[in-house]
C-alpha cells in the first residue's frame, strides 16, 4: 500500500491579473466549486449535492473517462473552514484540501491557492515504477486543477458572479 501526497501552489493575483480577486470573492468561488465542480475542474462533468448542513456538503462528483478508462463518480464530504480552506473527504480515506493563504505582503496581491492531495493505493508498492508514475500524474493534475480553478474564479468575477 502506498499513500501519494502532493501539493501545488499558484498566486491568485499575480502581476497583471485582472480583475484582482478579493478574499470574499475567492471564498464564494470555493463554495460554488463545492456545488458545481464542473465549472472549475475540466475532468469533472457534473456535481450532485446530496445534503447540506452548516459547514458541510455531501456531494457526488462525476468524472469524465480518460485514457481509455470509463468515467466514474465519487461521493465526497466537503467541509468548509472560512475563510481559509475546504476539505474534500472521499470514502477511500483520500483527502483533497483547497487552501487560500496569505503571502508576505498580507494584501490581496499576495494571496495563494494551494491544493493538497492525499491519495491511497492499496495495490501499489512504495518506490515502485507505478508509484513514481502515479506521483508524477498527481503533481501534473494538481497544477492543472489549481490553474484552471483560478482562471474560473477570474472569469466568474469578471461576469459579476462572485459579488
């Protein structure tokens, strides 16, 4: 068994970005991402919300098929911790965390988005070629997920959907 851990961080408001996203806009976007993940992550084609309570949403995310593999769905419990993070817990024990952090200037120009992943592979040997291949795939996927989410936030803010 192997657990694969990876994280990727990208600035939310790099130099030249427009519009500049406020912390509240980013948070509203993350709340939308819980309920409509397909608006943020290209490999997700739909989201069904099963239950909502105070800071927790239970949902089913529908993933597209890829590389000859069929699509699949994953039930997740999404826990929000305003204004910093959302945890996405999967039945396998896998955990995805979306974190909004401050940079050194402590201004909106220094916000960062980090996605942290913990994936569980009971049939993969630690240090094996398969382990290394999965590690690389997950880092690449983390980069794509963070980047596409920030782009989606900016599009939504430009359209007035996060105000």
